[in-house]
C-alpha cells in the first residue's frame, strides 16, 4: 500500500502516513508533506483519518513518559474498521501499566510511526465506527463498539482495528457513550465476582460483605446484588466531615445497599452482635466477601464470612498484604481467591459480551445507575498537559478510579 | 435393659454397669457388686466387657483433666457391635480438643456412668470386633474396623457402637493394626489435598511444594505424589546437627521426594534459579502448595507456585497467620483454601472409605510405607500417668503428631 495519491500536487499521502502537528511525513519515502488545516483537524479530505494518541516508549510516571503522538490512519480495507473514540476511562491499572508495575505489559512497536517503539496507553473505552473495510461483516458506520480485550490502547482519538477485536453494542438506544465506555472494567468485575462466587444460586436470604464499597466496583456490586436478591454489608472509609460521610452512606442506600458501615465500625466491638442481628442470628449466611483493601480491614472483613464462604480480592488500596488466620481456611473453610478483569476478558470473550449486554440491559431499564466519574474533555486542540494531569490525578495502587476521557467531536 | 442377671448369687451385672477398678456398681440400682478378677481383666464371664477409657469432663491441659474411667459394656444387641481397640493415635487435634481450643467440641454425657458429663478423648483408631448383635449384617467377630467419623472417642480399651458408624477393613491380610489405625488422618489428609487440588490430572511433569515435609501428612504426600507421577519440592526445618539433617533429607528421598530443601534455603537468594532449573525453566508448573506452617514460610512457599495453582493450608505450626500479597491472588490467580480432615470425613463417609482402601492397597503392595510413630503401650494395668504423659508429650498447635496408643491383649 505504498501508493502515493496526490490530489493537490504538493501533497502526498502515504497509506500509513505519519502525522505530526503541522506536518505529514510519508512513511515510505520519508518526504515531508504539506497538510491542510482541514486534515490537521482530524479527517483528511483523501479518506485518511488523523489521530492523536497518548503514547509512551518507556515506563515511568505518566507526566514524565506520556506524549501526544499525531499520525494518520489509512482508509479501512479488508476486515479493518476505523473508530472514533467516544469515551476512555483512566483506570488505575492503566496508570500502573505506564509505571511498569503492572503484570500485563503492552507491546511496544513503531506501527504508528513513532521514532521509538511505543505503546498507546489505556485499556477500556467505547468508540463509534466511522468507516469499514469491504470485508467487514458485523459492523457498519455509526455502530458503537467496545474493546474485546485489554491492551488495545484506548487513549487516542481514532484507531484502526480488525472487527474481530471488537464487541458490538447491539442496542445503543437508551444508552450514553459514558455508560457504554465504562462497562467493561468495574461493572464486569463486580458482576463476575458476585455471580461466580455465588454458585449456590440466589435465595434472597443471603449476604455479601465488601470493603471499598464506594468504588466503581463497589457501587456496581451493590446494584447487581440488589438485582439478584443478595443483601449487602458495605464498608466505607469514615470521613472526618460527618455530613459528607452521611451523604455517602445515603448515596449507597439509594442505589440498594442493605447496610453501610465504616472501617472503624467493622473493627469495633459492637459490630459482631449487629451483624448477627442483621443476618437473623446467622441464619442468613454471608456467602461472599469482596476485598479491594487488604491489610487489617481485609482480616476484619473475612471474620464475618460464614463457613464455606468465598472472599475475592481484586485490589490492595492499603498496599498491605492479606493477613489470614489459618483457622479461617481450615475450620471455617473460607476460600480465598482473586479476580483480574483483564485476564478474565482475554480468556472469556463470549462471557464478556454476555456480561456487558446484561449490565447494559439493566442500565437501559434504569436498574443500573451510572457511577460518578470525573470527565476530562479531549478535543482536537486539547493540550497534552491537560491530558497528562488527568492521568496523573488518578491514584496509584489498584484502586478503581473515576477519571474518564470524553472525546469531543472533531 | 435394666435386667440384673445373677450367675453367682452375690454378683449383679446391670446392662450398663459401671466399672471402677475393683468394684462394679449397678447403674440402675446403684448397688455395689463384687467382681471377679477375671472380670476386672477385661471380659466378664457373663458376656459383659470391661473397658477403661481416658475421659474428661472439663477442658484443660490433658495432664490436669484426663482420668481413666472403668466401666462395663453389655453384650451387643441389635445392630450394635463391641470393639476391642487395637491402635489409637494421639493427634495434636485430640490434644487441642481436650484443651477446648478446637472448633469441634465433643458431646459430654454420663452414658458411661461417669459422675460428671464426660467425653472419651481420641478421634482415630483401629479396632477388632469382639462381638456383634443379632441385627448386625456387615461385620463379624474378628473383623477389623476404623471409625467412620471423628468424635467417637478412641482412647479406650473397648467400646460399643452401632455398625453404621464403622468402616470395615475388607482385607486385613498383609496389614498391621498400626497401619490401619493411622490411615484416617494423615494419609487421608495428604491424599485429598493433593488429589482434589490436582483436578487437571497427572501428566508426570508437574510439581507440588510443601512445608512440614517431615510430618505424617508430609511423608504421606511425598509417597502419594510419587505414586501419581507428581514431583515434589519438600521443605523441612534445618537442624543444628547437620548429620541429623542429612539423615532426614535422605529419609525423604528414600520414600520418593524429588527435592528436599530447608526453610532457610527456601527463603534464600539462590532458590529461585534452582527451582527454575528443576522445573525445566518453569515449563513444569508447580500446581499445588501444601502448608502446615503459616507465617513467612508460607508466604515464601506461595511465591513459588505457578499461576493458577492452589495452596492448601492444613496446619499452623508457627502459630502465625498467612501473609499473602494481593498480587498472588489477583495476578497469579493462586487459590488459597484449607483442609480439615474431620469435616471432610464427616461429610463424605463413602469417599473416606474409598480413600482409606486405596491407601491400604498401596500399603499392602509395599508402595506406601509406615510413618514413624512413638508407641505407648496400653495394657489392662497401665497406669493413667503413663497414658497422660504420652498425651501431654504431643505438641500443641495443629502439628501432625506421632504418638500412638497400642493396646495390649487383655
């Protein structure tokens, strides 16, 4: 595809031309090409799409290693589609990945014409199909899609990708791009942890207990639990400002929490009798624990699980290991495992599609509410410093974050 | 059954007469009966069996709370059988139970005619059937049996029990009473932990790693692992006496250990490369970890497990909790659970029978060797202090112990 098409004599556009703000370099002949301002704004007049991506070529703090790389995307051919990103969350795992402390490492290459082998950051997002190759069967222009797996690099305005790597949102009516773009990580994590630990079925008289209940996963778990007839004890960090704490409690009750307590209450003296009372003298078992904190809070949580229960760890906000008395494993037969949504979605693409569809169905029916996010608008002219600040602002650790890039129309 | 039969005018024997050394009290009329020395030695001439049992009526240190209680057992009727105990191990769980720190509490009652509600100590053992009731179908005089579940009180010379609570040893030929009497706890624990964690089947190129490898469970695991084509890394405590340590290593190699290392080596710097070499660069996964230690040794062990492996905890010799980095659960997808042989055998009597039979088959074929024990002979005249010293000598904690009561012919 090294054909140079020239509509204006002075402009060459290579099939995989490399776009830097203000200039376009032909990837094949390495000649610098002049670009019209129209092209620079995103969509070239020759069928080429201009894109900007947050890339990194070495690991480090996002503010140090991220840069905004412009390039052009050739028209879609074969089974390829060209996407315009709508929404891309900034999850803490994305930040850890950039820092190099995340076990899933991105592939670094020069496919986008970067001078160094680089990766595009970001792992989750919703996009709109803007053009399709002649061999594409499942998608049409205007469709909404999400990524089938992680590691696809969602922090960019546009991307070209094979249709097989996308999950089509069959019914986008009644949904916002934000809802679709944030469904893959937090709601899917809550959904699978609860459902896959609750193999016994839902009888309406069983409980789960979770810490970090105010996180994206925590709020999703409350709502899904309620939907499935599963009562919840939700542990939050206490706030110095008691009014704020009260508002937070009310927020969680509003979306379906059965009980909300603070970490201090969980580790206090009165909670044992309290939980016994709530669970009808222990006759309503606490079957599942969800832990994203670790350390003492996780030990305290585990002690309220009923015999044979499962505790799933999906984060370590305290950066402390789990500390588990052997009696919990031997005599109470508690099973301790973990959940990693990336691994799950890579391993079970069909289950991911079904899970996403189920959450979006509930969303459409008004039974699954948006989780609060902090939006960072990303337009064609947005400065890289704004984008990097949004990334840097997301806390480290594995804590589910709340920052989201929302892409503006080009 | 309050019928007093009188063969000699001066002797009454109640159906549930209470025997104390030197006298026999009728349980029903509370008259003291004269007893012949023949009766005192164990078997009454009237079909009654004299028994001595280590009982306790309150929790505490074995030396403080255990006493030797004599009583007579009426002739077997219905589906009852009368047993003569052959062998009864002194497991640390038995000691913990007497101390009152074990979660399975015995039922205390006065069925044996104790002045206070009491329990007979001991949970494992082999016995010989000495008489059967007319309704007994599965057992005959001379058969060997083991207990179907725990909590039956095996530290006594004789007992009466319903046949449904016993597992018959179908082929006792080629087996010693010691082999039969020690099969229910340690070998069953090793067998189920390895087999139930190894759901993937045995391909001959997979490993397990265990600490406390010199324990009864550890030695059983080595032998069963070898039998099933499962290589083993065995961690032992280092000995100050290096000759002794070397002998211990050799002992474990002799029964089939693939590798033997000390705790110090496990926590040292060179072990990572070493294990990598042993496991063919990691291509032979370490699928199962068996932990009876806890604390740092358990953390060190867990770090050598391959992704997706299972670590089973069955003891806490260090009396320290497990300390588990969240990454082991989330990213390496290690599953942490526990095994409690009592609960397992109570829940799966059929599986217990099958497991016991399989271990005894291997024993008979010379492929499963006895685990070293310290025998304490228990004859009709053995003083209670001798018995209590044997019990007290068994270490606390959940450590698999090695003391065994071996009953002498009456």
